[in-house]
C-alpha cells in the first residue's frame, strides 16, 4: 500500500472543450481513455486506500470508465476529488452514486458569463454549467463540490459573483488559480496578459473578494505568492504518485515527465515505494532528484510554473 495523503489518477486525456490557455492538445492530441486493464489493476492496488484520489487531466465526465470508477469509490468508501468543467453533469442526474458525500467535484470557471470566455474556451457554455450545479445541489444537497476560478483580467471583477453563486448553492470552498500558472508551458495566450499582484487594481478587487468570502463563510484558497518547496523535510506523505492512462507511474508532481515504472508491471506500485525509500534518508540522492523539480520553479515575476510540457 502507498501511504500518501493523495494519489493522482488520469481517467482520460480527452476533452470536449478547447481552451486557449490549455497545453493538453499539444501534449496529448485527441487524447485517450484509461484502459480497462490499467483501471482494474489500479482498483485492486488501492481498494483499501485511506487518502484522497485526485482525478484530473482531461474532461472526466466524458471518460469511458467514469461510472465504473465512481461505483468503485462509493462501494469501497474511497475519497476522491474529480476535476471537471461541469458541462456534462446533466447526463448523470439520475445516478446518485455521482453525488455521494465521498465524491468531491471540482468545477472550474474561467468566467462567470459566456461573454468573458468568448475568446478563451471553444465549446464551453457557462450558463449551462450554472444550471447543472443549481439542479444537482437542489436534488442532492449532500453532494460535495468546490469551485475553482482561473483568474485573468477578463474575469477579475466577476470573482465576487462566483463567490456569491457558490454561497447560494451551499458550496463553501473556492480556489483561485492564476492564468500565469500556464506561462511556463505556452505563452501564446498569456504573453499579452499582465496580472500584476502588486497593482492597486488587483489588490482593491481582491480585498473586496476576501471581505465578501469571510462575510458569507466561503473559504477562499488563493495562493498568490511562490514558496520554497522542501518535500522531504516537510510531511513526506505529501509526496504523491501519479498514474497515467497507460499505467505509467510518476513519482511526484514536480517530475511529471519522468516515468519510473508501470502499474501493469510485475512489481506494480512497489517501484514507487522503492524510490521513496532510496530518497527519504539520503540527502545527496534527494538533491540530485529535486534539482530537476519544476513544481517550485517560478517565472521572473514570481508566479508558479506547472510541470513541463512533456510528451507521453
């Protein structure tokens, strides 16, 4: 058993929306779903897992095996967080497994209106997403959601509207990420965008946002500054493996392009445990490994980078 707080799983790299900010089409092309063989092996390995499985990469509501995965999570009382645009929720209104308390949905808003995303997301309908969330929360009040806002100049002033919307639905967690997070991968869209965290405009709007969220009891997660990462000296259980759709195993988020094995191999996830044991008490090995980490690297403006544009 891998004793970590979280594991990242990719059910699909396909997506039904094309975003100007997104690097996934450059990496995955049309994308692919996880194979049944890989998913079955994953379920066998982690049927007693006590952490949280985070499912990302593509649009998970179009994954071929999303229903199988959710049923497994519910039947085994596995906690999972699944990222989505929320566009396809209407297909699953009648499947109450999707809205059990141990299934948390993270819904991303790149804007609070279709006007704000007009030149950013092809195929997206923000109004439909809002209708979907209203219907689900009304029918399944025990369902678990958080909202993620991708900040940029287009939607900075609608941040408060999203906070109010979350509160109206009884959603009390809102995460804010910055469009400049994608600067390290593809600057074709963001090169003309300057999101200055030190500007009076940004600080003024965000002060109103913080005050509103505090008043409404909405917990706001907004990491606006970089931090030095020291994974081995912090809680080592925060080091989380990733499993790709083809079964490839990644040791940690910061070395996203470095494959250490495959879950279908004879030793399965033991390869991850072996590497952890090799690194955790050896400063020299940690240094060699972590010198190639790109999760903590920042741009000249101090914004976070996300892992490098690796083909796989």
